[in-house]
C-alpha cells in the first residue's frame, strides 16, 4: 500500500487522510499543505487497487472489512498512540468503523459526506460510473474531460484543481502509448453484493467517543439532510457543516473547505 507522508516525522499525532471509493491520496494535497504549515505530519494512503498501491488478486477482497484491516496495519506501523482522521466517503466509513472500536487511537474524526446508513441509490450511481470507467485515455485532456463530467457533483473547482485531480488519476504507459487509469475496475465487483443493499454502521457510530465533524454536500445523493440530523442526535460529539454548492463529495480543495477542516483538526492539537 503506497502513501504520501507529509511533514515532520516527530509529530506525536499524525493526521490520516483516506480517500473515496475510486480516488487516491493526492486528493488531500491542499489539506496536507495547510496542516504541514501548521506543524503537523499528514499521511495520505492509496487504498489497494487505487493510485500507486498494488491491485488485489481476488476482487472479492475489495470490501470494507479488508480496507479496515489494511488501515489498522498502517496505523500499527506508525508506532504512535494517537492519530486524527479525515475520511472522504469510503474513507469516512473506514474511520467510522475503526473509531467505533474500544481502545482505538483516533482522537478527532472528520467524516466527509457519508453516514452510518448508506442507501442503495447513490451507491448504484457510483457503481455504474465505475463499471463504465474507461481503462485508459489517449491524452491527458481526455482524462480531464471525463473527470469533470463524472465528478460534476464536486461543484465548482478552478482549472488548476481539475488538472491536479487528473494528473494523479492516471499514469503514462509508454509501451501502450496511453494514460492508464489508476483505479482497478474490479472495484466495481463490490457493487454486486453487498454494496447495492443498505449499509448499516449505526453500532459503530453510536460508540464513537471523540469529537466528530460531519461535512455535508447539500446536493449529495449519499448523505441526506435528515440523516445528518439523526447522526447529531445519536452522537452528541458530532458537529455539522453543510456546503450548499456541491453534492457528493465536497472535494476539500477550495479555501473555504480546507479552512473548516484544518480549524477542526487543529482545535484538538492545543
């Protein structure tokens, strides 16, 4: 499993940033830059089958239990007693599960546009997007055009943001003379079962005992306004911030979004 390790190695509480289903760790560059400037260490892994990480030989292993196991192994390798966690979509689910276990080391938790109950509607959209995802592109411009379309729920981003997302979503294959997509298409197999059935993680959510920041894209098809209110009702450690101009997910690249995340994470470091 590949990861980018930012900042000072002697930070006693690193920040772990875990991406969404088809993305990779470089999506957090803007957040990482700000946290490093504040003196933090930030670790942004690529989950198996994404980014620079190896692909799994058995597609059935692309599952939430496996991802939690992989991340627990990473946490153990760091040899630290505390971490903060920023999780976007799938990364939020992983953080939710780990933080819900007694004796875990997560001290502050950001959940980006996902909840402990996930309906099949948004999952079906993402599943179809993965199944239709091209394996390669002839030019970088073609990849960017594709990402602007499928990631349209991100809302408005500057051209430099789209270029950044694109540059780290593909890799040049000189032998085949094309840009290869850095996401294993076999990830889509998880949508056949059980992802197309509702996912219920309330028992983990209810057990979390640390400060939580819920980020919600108001137009999201994976996290409803009603569910965010239920999340706050059932866990009084949670606070909520809603972005009105995007859906699933707030990409954490604009200054406003980065400011909110950094302020919450840094509030626990003093």
